[in-house]
C-alpha cells in the first residue's frame, strides 16, 4: 500500500471519527492550541449516540465546547484538566469538571497508570503529511508523542493546512494514526501581553542577574515579556523551555539568542509546545532551529540541570514568609495549574551557575464584602486557607517584586522573612513585621 493510499484509508468525517469512541474511553486532548477544535465542537454528540462513562483529560483548553459548559452532558463526560484557562475556571462548579494535579514531566505516565482500566484515545492536531508519510505534531508535543509511543492509544488527529510544520521528536508516521479529519482551521492566537511599569521593573531586576551565555526558560504574560525585552542586550543566550513564546522570537531575531553555548542541542532552541501570535507560528513553520521535544524529557529536572547556566523564570500568586509559593489557586479555588513550574525551578538550581526566579507584583486589588476595592499584600505570613503549594519552600531560589529581589536559597526562616518583607509593598511592611514577630519568625 502506498503512502497516499494509507493516508486516504484513514481519512474520515467528524461523524465517522466519533463512531470509533466507545464506552469508558479516556479521551486525551492535545495541549492548548493543539486541541482538535473541529472534533471537540461535535464531541457532545456522543451523548446522543448513547456512548457513556467517558473520561476526558485536557490542558489549557481554548474553546467553550458544548460537552464542557453544558451540565446536560455531565452524565456522559467527566472532564479532568491539568491546567485551567478561563473557560475551566468559569465552569469549575459543574458536577463533571475537576482538576488533576501534576508535574508536567510525569503527567502522562502517572495518568496512564491511574486510568489503566480505560482505553486511551488521543485527540490532537497535526500539520499536513510530507512526501515520506510523516505528520508533524506542530505546536504541541508535551504528552502527545509519549501517548502514541505507549502503543495503547487510539489516535485520532485533525490535519490542518494552517498549522506550522515543525521539527524535533514530534514526527508521527501516518501508519501510527487510526483516523484523521482534514480541515483548514487556523491556529488559535493569543494577544501579546502589554508591559506595564511594574513588569519593566521586575524584568530589569531579573535580567541584570542573567549572564551572557545562559540558557533560559520563560512563560507568558507581562512579566516574562518584560524579562525578554530586557534580555535583548545579552549575547549568546540559549533556549530550553516548556513553552515557546513571541518574546523568544524577538530575542532570536535581535541576535541575543544564538544557542551557541548550550549543553543540549547546541545551536537549536528546545521547547515542548508553543502558544502566541500568528507571527510566532509563522516563525516556527518549517524552521529546523526550533525542536519540539517530549515534555517527559524537556521538563525532566535532571535534563534541565545539564544546561549551561540554566535560568528558570516563573510567576506566582502569593508567597509566605517561609517561601512557599501558591501559583495556581485563589485559596481553595483552582485558577491555573502547577504545569512545569517545579520541574524548571528545581532543574535550574541543579545546573552549574543556574538560577530560578519566582516573580510577582507586591500587591493585588480585590473587592471586599462591602463592594469596596482595596489592595492586599501578595507577600503574606501564611498562605490563604486551602491555597495550593505549587513550589515548596525547599525549592525556592530568588523571589522578585517591583521592590527588589529576595535571595532565599540556603537561607533560614528569619532571613527569608526579613528579605521578603523588604520586597513587599511599603504600605504593608509594618503590619507584616508585626505578624512575623507574633509567629516568632523575627
């Protein structure tokens, strides 16, 4: 059978793909923009087909799909997410929505163990097949290739002509696919976050502690964007990151990133997924200088630690006096997820010359019970009741606000408390000091 015949044999309609899903299956969706949105928009129709007891795992979902937002389908689907987006936060009260804690580099193997009694079904998006019969997993390889290689999964993919063809350990042969749907769906884009004065200050404080030749990991948002902007004056930086962003494209185009001093995959940037603007996707298309590797490798702390002067930069919601970081919940309410924060923070600190930065604004604005808006400190004596510890106090290195940098590595509780109060907003320092004395921390 020729490559083209093999491809055409697997080409199906959305309805035909849905017919392959059976009672009790574990549906695993591609991460973020890799979600096969055409398939997922029709997934709720499985309920009408009397398919039941479906478990669906998603990560950074982009769409408000009917099966997710309509409680009518709670009898058919249980949706367990590794990382929340606004649509998940909004619907977390639904009886069929729940959160699955994880560290990114172990997410899939632990999940397969926990769901061993179910057949896994991968639903993801690929770029079109090349003349050798290979499809690129495009902008997502966090767990997708790992699930395919497990040999246990039914593989259903959406093949979009609009998705960039990328390289790395993200190539799958058409023979590994059970069914495919062709679309011309564009890649979901995110607006590029603006940079405010707080972002600029935090970005500058972090950037001045990053030497030429370092290997960096960045996330998305105002603070990471500000760090990237401040790093444009550096030389011979490398990229080994979970998420590839617009800020990294800028660093490459301005010559700050050359990857020439990296330990792993020298002269190439390494990531596991990408999310951002159309400019980002255009840069990635047919670009062999960016490798999409599996998350179980990219985010393994022992792999990260091998990089030259590895720098990890993440954000958090609040930090207590001991250094515990809550990065994913507002009290007991799930807001996002752990993702790769612990992976990269721990790996960076094991790297020769490596550093890990946790960044946050010193305050946040909330609306009180009386309807009045007020500022609260994000440096706190203790985390809110129910708050999730995303990064333990044992694994924190530098904490940065717009008021300065606290170096917590190897420091005692009293030293950590003093340093954190020094970078808190001035309006709260006296109150925080009094609380620290009550706790016998000072």
